[in-house]
């Protein structure tokens, strides 16, 4: 009978059976966070200590009691730090928690308010040991920047918590020291020296040991992160790149984003047959793929399965940005993931393009005006451009980038003029006048990557800030007009996020919800090129091809969105190198400087 209330015995059996295995990591992570907070509170605030335990501390020999308080405090901080790793099923976090919980239980027995904390820690330890098989995830890619970030964050947190510690014993404090004196005492205590404050009885030892424990945690965790074996970010090996080029030669015509899989800051997994592959990068715990899988469609499921296995092994959140409708259907069918329309890609068929007609009036007038101003264009394959000119183009593209942060991931190749990319297309604009700048008469650059043998896909747009407006329109028209001679029948332009919402929201009869959604997108366009990019693409009368984001659960979408913004360069959590150093490092590596999407090209926005 449907709706029958479970019997008391069935509920009891469910409780005795315990939580579902897949829910255990989250439960343990939350429990560790709670135990960590209790440990910190018990080590800092005297009122959290039971009177009998307090009496025990008074009769223990030497400084054993204050030392236990410091252990409890350090244990609590570490358990809080480990909670995130436990939730993500990390094996190393499990090992650390298995050591910290009994150590914290001992400290609680000596210094905490009752035996309840001891029992909670031991119960959590038993649950951790019972479900140890659930914590098998491998470590994430990492770099030395984690050590610097840890030092800054741990130092700030230790100072803040240290101020609480020195102020938590007002009845034991001698005098009424100022905030500056308390801050000085904290800083001295973190590095192991005695500060200006005085306390009665054993409290001075408790404060000293607690501050020393915080300083010790900051130093040890920073040293560990700085000297542990480095697992660098994804890098495409030469062998993997060669395999991908073979697949693109056979199947590259199917997806306009296929050539962007050759970015060298991506990793790749191949299907068992080697006939398909998925490229990805791991950002903030998100395993982010871009575009459709490369290779034979029949072999896609094998590559997708390898991708999901890799995500499960590391407890990464799987996601795909910018796949086609076919790709989204295959991903959803093979993995059970969901797909959400992200926007539309503008594709212009060369045979249908013409500057004639009222719809192309604005573009036609702009192009003619720029041509009358003395500009000319050149459209060539990279292999047909001399090395000296290529070097000027690379340096100009670097200097003309709109932001210090390099942008691009899913729809940017990340380099210009590489000898391996001879089929790429470069369109350049030149100003014929008496004034020759740093890069000769070069004023604007468009770079396209191959899309099979008969198409190209826009990679980046760069222009001299002093050039006349309309450089991008001029070069796109030049590329479309030169396309037939180069055997190109289709050109993929920019990607417009939420294009359909913008288009439908401005039409007559649009409902209030759609109009409100469009209004929000227009508002966000002040910081992100959403509406402006849609209108720019629409000038060339393209056909619109929908692109999708594939995700596991709705709750993952904010995290995926943040990871995608990091990957594309709109959120930069690392310290960028100065431009001169980036050039020097690229030259020493024997490869051209990496160039990503500028602020004018929002394929990757």
C-alpha cells in the first residue's frame, strides 16, 4: 500500500545499519568540522572547561595542562582544514584525520569540559575506520603557489585567533593592556617569544603554548606545501599532441572547437581503442572538459568513461563547457549528467555571405570608411608568413592584449605562429602612412584555427589602441572574402552567451520573466561582454549553433561557473608574472609566447 508509514522496527534497522556509503564522506566532514570548533573553543575559552577537569589541570605536574590545551587548539584547526578534503574523499585527509582524532581525544580528556568530547571523537574515529574504503581519492594537481597562499591565510587566521586567545582570560590578565599591546603579544607568541602581557598562574603558559601552536601550524603547513613533491597543472605531452592531431585530421570537421584541444595546458584521456579523446583541465576541484570529444563518434563513450573514471579517482566534479547538441546528448546518455544551454556559436557560411543589402549596410559603410583611411588587409596561412613578421605579430598580440590576465581556455589556442600550426589563418590590417610604429605598419590581428579542411574558427582578435574603430569588422570581412581562394567554406566567429534569451527578450510579446532575465543580462554586460558580443556577431548574419554546459547536479553549477571563469582568466587567483618575464620564460622554453583571448574576443567569455 503506497504511503504506508515505516514500522518502528524498520526505522530501527535503518538506524543500526548506518548512513548510506555515498553519504559518509559528507557526514564525516561535517562532524570533523564540529569537533574542530569544539576543540578550538575548549582550548581557548576557560568557561568551556568543566570544574573537575580544571582542578585536574591544577594538580598535573609542570605545564602538562597548558600543553594539552595547545594540542586541543592545534587539533581543532587541523580538523577544520581537513573537512573539505574529507568531503571530497581524499585519502590523505582520511589518514591525517585518523591520527588527529585520537590525539584530540587525549587532549580533551585532560583539558576539555567533560568526557562527551572524548566519546564524540572516538565515535567519529570508529566511523572513519569502518568506511575507510570510501576515502580513496587521489591528490589534486598542485604547485608552489599553494605554499604562499597558505602562509598568508594561516598567518591572518592565527593573528585573529591569537587576539581571541589573549583576551579570553580577563580575570587572569594583569592590568588593562591596549589593543596594540595585545597584537604585539600575539605576534611575539606566534614566533616563540614572550610578549608584553602578564597573566596569573598557569594561564601564561596556556596562552604561550596556544600561540606557539598556531605559529607552529603556520610554519609546518607552509613548509610542507613548499617542499612536497609537486604535481603540476595539466600539460599536453608531445606524444599526446601527435595523437590528437591524427584524430583531428580524420574527424576535425565535425566540431569547430576541435583544434582548441591542442592547448598545451590541458590533459587528455583516450578511449581504450585510441580512436577518441577528451581533453580537460582541473580547476578548483572541477574536471573541466571543453567542446565535444575528439575523434570517431562511435568511440566517444569509451573516452567519456575514462574521463568519468579519472574524475571519480580524484573526487573531482566532472563538467563540460561548450559542447554541441550531439555532444551533450552523448554525455547525458553515457553518464547520466544533465545538459543546459549556455549560448550560441555564430557560424558564417562563406557562400551565403555578401556585403550587399540593407542588413549589411552598417558593416559595409564601416569597411569602406576604414579602407578610405588608408588601411589594407592581408589574409594568409601561418606557414606562408615569414618568421620575422611572425615575431612582430606575436609581440604585438602580447602588447595589445586588453588585460594583464591571459584569457581563454575552451575557445582559445593559447599561442600564435607555432610551426606545428601551419594551417592556422592570420588576417592582419596595415596602415599605409609615413608613421611607422614599433611593429611596422601592423595595426590589427585576427587569428583562426583550422576546422577540418574547409573551415576555420576564430581564436583571437587584437588591435592597436591607436587604430581607427572597426578593425575587427574589417578583418572579418577580409577573411570571408579571401576564404574561397583558401578553400574555406565556413567560418566560426564568437560565442554569444545566453544569445537566445537576449534575442527573445527584446521581441514584442515577451513575457515579464523573459524581459527580467534579459534586463539582468544587459546589466551584467557592464562587466562581461554578453549583449555587445551578441550584437557584434549578429552584424554578419550568421547561423546560430547552440552550445551546452554538462553538469552532474544543479548544486554544482556555481562551482562549475567559478572554475570556468578561472580557466578562462576572468578570475585570477594566482600571481601573474610581469610581461617581460613571461616573454623571457617563453623564449627560454623554445616556444612562442602564449596568447589568449583579448577583451574584444569573447569566444571564451
